[in-house]
C-alpha cells in the first residue's frame, strides 16, 4: 500500500483503503470505498475535493525510492507455474516434452522480467512458505543466475539454457521422502549419500530431452573449485560454467531463506560467506561479479545503524553493496540527513540490521517538543524513552495541519473545531489528522499514545467547547481517524510501560 498524489493517479489503480472526508458539518463522510478501481470520473472526484492523494494497492511509489517492488499477483503466478511443472514431474514419474516446453517458456518469461523489464534483476521473490520451499528456491536461484549470467555477458540461447538449468537444478530433491528432506536431526551417512545423488537423478531423467550444457549445469551445481564438492569432486575448469554460476546463486539463496531445520542468515552475512569462500567453493571471477552486483539492501528498505539511528536506503553504491547511500529518519518520521556510507567521513557508520523498531505514534508535546498551543514544554519520561529507543515516532497533528506556536486554544463545538475567538480551525485539524495517519501507515504502526483532552488527540474525554475546562466523553479528530483505520489509541494517562 503506497501513497500516490492526486496528480499522479491513473485509471486502473485500486484504492487500498476507504477514502473518508471530514468537514465542519460531519466528521465522517465516506467518499469512496477501499478496493475500488479508479476511473477518470473517480479521479476527477478526488481532485475536485482538494484531496492531496490516496493510498493505492500494489503501485510503485517514487521510482527513485521504491524501484524494487514486485507485484504480489505476479509472484503468485510464477509460483503456480513452477509448482504445476514440478508436480507433474513428481506425480507422472516421467519426463515428457510438454514439461520441457513449459520450463523453457518459464525461463523465457523470467529472462524478460529480469533483463528486459528489470523487474527481477538481482531481485528475489519474497515467499514465506516452508511447504513451497523448493519451488521458491528454484525460482529465486534462477532469477539470480539470469542476472549473474547477464553480468557475465551471456546472451541468447546460452542465457536461456542457463535459466533452464537453474530452474531444474534441485528438481531431483522431489524424489526423496519428506521425512528425509525436512529432518531436523542430523542425517545419517546413508541419507547424506542419498541426498548427494539428487543432481545425478535429475540428469538421468532429463538426459535425452535437454542440451548437454543444461545437464552439466544441473550436475555440477554442488561442485567446489577446490574439489570438495559433490557428486564427483571436480576441480576448477572441470566444472561447467553453468554449474559455477548456479553454485553461487544456489548457496546465497539457501543461506538467506528459512527452512524447517535451518534459520536464515542475513544477506550481509551471506555476502561475506560467498566472499570468504572464493577459491575454495566458488570460482573467483564469477563470485566477484556476483558480489559487485547483488542487492543486499534494496532501495526503500529500512536499516538500523550502529549509531542507534534508523535510516532508509536511498541509493546503492555500484560494486559496494554493503555501503549504500541512506537517509536518516528523524524522530518525527521525516527523512533527514543523507549519508553515503562509502565516504571516508562515514566509515565508522555501519548497518547492523534491517527493518525498523517503531511501534507507536506519540504526541510530540509529551516528549519535550515545543508544540503545545501555549508554547510550554512538558516531558513524560516514559513516553520520551520510547522515542529515544527508536520505538516511537513523534507527531503533532496541529502543527502538521499548519498551525503555529503559540496559538489560541481550540475546542470542538457542534462538530467544528474553533478557537477561543470563534475562528473555524476544522480544516487544520482534519489536515493534521490525515498527515498523522500517513505517517502511521508509512511505517506500519498500529498503536498510538496521544495527549488526553486535546481536540486532536483526546481518546476518552475532550473539553466541551465552552472554554471553561469542562470535560465530556469524546475523542479528538486525529484519534477518531486513527481508530477508523484500525489503529489502537490510548491516552498518555493510560500508558504503562
């Protein structure tokens, strides 16, 4: 789900959530229902209501920031195709020409998406099912092999046959019972010897149906250049080029994917493993090209730095994937300073992990920020600690809505937000609520701790509109919008560590 500005909306885009308007007469007016496909008339309706933008399903955001998004439906289609092929092989217990045609067609499709469209270039699919592990693994190893093959200047039929070999490299594993493949205890010597026959099994099945290059790619993908691999302990140039390419991609993909008995390691750790295994397991030329091109931290990914800050990957440095350009995330959720981790002045700054730890949206005025209407500063130490520990992002809906400090106090009267001089400030409060929701959605935050009694943030009681400090049951504008979007809101008075 991504936020697209109104001027960039196009017919066919699908609303990710309900579009609700708030005005001085009625806080909640449903304009459009989530899941609707946009037409020109609907887009004009959005623009005529002066709505800055909406949340859209499966749509790329700014090309500079999020150029690695892969459509969920596209992922699902690829998985269905390879499962269909592999199940036919497993159930029929024989290989037919139709299966080879299907593999060839899938290989062509993956080459197009990787090399021509760049959708999949060095970019693996994000699956999360143990039951589909080998299907997922073969797809991703193929995508990486195609990308690496392209970097090694393989073209035409050679690249297509590399892709077919990568798709088929582990198909022999389907012939083993699940109790062996998924066994959590150490395999016996006999079981290990059997598993190590899977390349030979596949080659025997496909021998008369595919080229010798494809067969050798399948057969050699577990061979090591120092002769410690299997099934034939080949060395150096005795290993086929396809086998050397698939070996690197197969290892990287396996290392970075959870399996029943094996916990994935980080992409950075896998990168270091490949680097440390050059000249022992992996061919140096092929491994070095892979390491120069693999995407460790995709653009748009959140990363944790060793200075306790969180950042967004903004750009990758060619040939130095462990040292991208990042933008620091400020405590209010906005993007701050840009750091190129390749520069000498930033050599002590490094990435320690991926993702972010933000759990809450919190009111800025509770954290020592000068955002209260009267300009006074107040600190709730427990809530401020959440911000300092990178567990919360500070917001002030009223500032986000364009109001200044100091400002006249505001309260809700008859469905409108007015200040003590009776000026209507509803639009400022609505705009600030929408901006707060955007921040929560951007970081996937589902909890908020907001200042009680406020016309923006009150969660159980607010002032009654008489400006006499009288409280009534009710909720502020921002609280209402967040709750309508399934975000839990509690007051600062309710929060317990």
